[in-house]
C-alpha cells in the first residue's frame, strides 16, 4: 500500500474559515473518494504546531494499493474533476500545496505480526 499526502501550507483567508472547511469536506471529500483504486481518504486540520513550524492548514491522505493504481487515479477523469473543484476552493486559501508519496506503514506491519 502507498499513501499520497497533500500538504496545504499557508492560511485560510480571513472570514472564509467555515466556508473553506465545509467546501473541503463536502465538495473535495466526495471528489477524492471517487478516485479509482482509492482505499481510504483522510483529512486532518491542524490544531497545534511546534514553535517555528510552517503554517500547515491541513493535510489530506489517500491510500492506494500501489504505484500503478496511483498513476491510474492521477490520469483519471475523477482527478480532473477534483482538480477543478480544488482550484475553486483554493480561492479561500493563501499559500501552496504539494504532495508526498509514502510506502506502507512499518509500525502497523510489526503490530500485525505480533497479533498473528
């Protein structure tokens, strides 16, 4: 399994906080779930950060079975629709967003091995 994480670094424009969160959950959440091969979609809003940490508004994660499935999802019409919706929602956001792809969860794998 792999996870593609989107990091939204910046701030929500003043007065747009509630509308931004609502749009992300209701518009983008369903769009992200429509990606082919998406196993799970998670969204995290930042509550606290270490002093000096960059201003991260939220992180979104989507799990896929592997890299081939991620590539298919990124080339899909569902991704195009999500991208268009994202650009609209980002009108309420000042900053940038970028992605990371990570593989597996070694801690969960060790825990699972001990349960068996």
